[in-house]
C-alpha cells in the first residue's frame, strides 16, 4: 500500500494486466498496488475519474457492488503512481525510478483519464535530468521529449540523428503501444531538415570549386581544377552522392573519420566532414601564384565552417 495523502479519504486499487498472447488470450494480472489518495485532488485533476468515481459510489450505495477500494485497470502501476502523485503535487524519489519505456504507458494513462499533460512537464524535466538523456539512443528520445514538452532533449535528438546518422530518421517505440507516436508531419520536417544538410555541404564545396575555376586567365587552371577535385575525391568526402551511399565499413581502414553509432552502413554527415581532414593537395611548382594557394589551410577552414554549420542546422 502506498499512502499519498495522510488524510486520504479514497482508496484506489490499481491492477496491471499482462499483454494477451496467442498462448494466453485471457488477461492475467501482472501487478497490483493500492493507493490512499485525497478524493478532492483526484476529481479536480480528471473529469474522467470524477465520472467513474461517481458511478462507483452510486453502485456501492445501491448495493450493486461491495464497499471497498475503487478499482482501476491499467497497463502500468508505475504510470498510475506517477499520475496520482502529480495530482497531489508530490514528487517522491520513487516516481523517478522508472525506465524510459514507461513514458509511452504514462502518455496512454494520461490520455485515457484526460489529465492536463502540462502537469507532467515538470516531472518529466526532472526525470530527464536525473537519467541524463544524452545516454539514450536519440531515436528513443523523440516521442517522449516531444509529447512531454522537453525542447532541449528534442533538439538534441533531432540534431544527433541528422548529423550523426545516415539513415532515414525514424522513432523507436519499445512498447506495444503503436498508436503512441510522433505526428507524421513532425518526422517529415525532421527528415527534410536533414536533407538540407546535403545542400549546405554541396553549396560550400561548389563555392570553393568556383574560386579555382575563376582563375581563367592562367594556363594552369585545368590541371589545378583536376588535381584539387581528385584530392577531394581521395578523401571520400566528395562527390557527395557517391559518398553518402557508400558502405562506410568498407572504408574504415582508410578513413580517419569518426564512426557514428547511429550511421548504419552508410557515411553520416559527421563522418563526411571529418574525412576532409585527410585532404592533401599542392599545385605544381610551375603553376601561377593564384593556383598555388594553400589548399590544405583552405580546406581546414572550410571543415571548421561546415562542422559549425551542420551542428547548427537542426533546431
């Protein structure tokens, strides 16, 4: 038994059921917990619970059911514990000792009982702080951080997935609650922003190529242009269309770029930018002064600009 209010006048028994399986179609009890709560605090927080409690009281009064605790069937005792404590403006340590998977169940319970979701924002912010959200797979953070209004964690997740991952961005849902997901338009916007990183990278490289091509008055432009682009090609950072779709594992032994844990078998934008560090090119000694510029330093400056640009590209 968990006493939420010492002066509580409402006993709520929460029954958590296991998910039905082909071998066990009937619901089986997974856990139960009884909470002593304040009636006024509960009905103030939820019109749904108010209606259910009123019908329960009437049935008890009419002798239809025996007096006893008010029964709540739930998919998670932990989620009901969080909701009941938040209803009473209480935050004991125990309600933060839940896994990230609980967020989907909590959202399900909050929605069913029609409790103001903004009441959960402070609790979720504290949970994220205590659990250090940067330790989680970003795709696992998308739904919880979005649905519980944690802008910092959502920005971190989208930025990591766009910059450190080469895959199409999708959310991860570790539960059976498939209806609990990001709005489709949100994922589309995130993937569109990721696509714009390509354009930003390509435009920056093309601008540098234009500088080389602008040396039209000398006879060494063609050789310089070829040598410069050959050196870029050797870094495996350019041409981008080829690089982005290549198997990055195949080039691990020849690339100094960092390997993102979210990149799969393709090169992420982070890897591509890092590959520019291997750039080596110097125009021939017979080339003109303009063609003999310090390309190594130019690419190093470019890499710093790209790294800064790409890291700021997501909200």
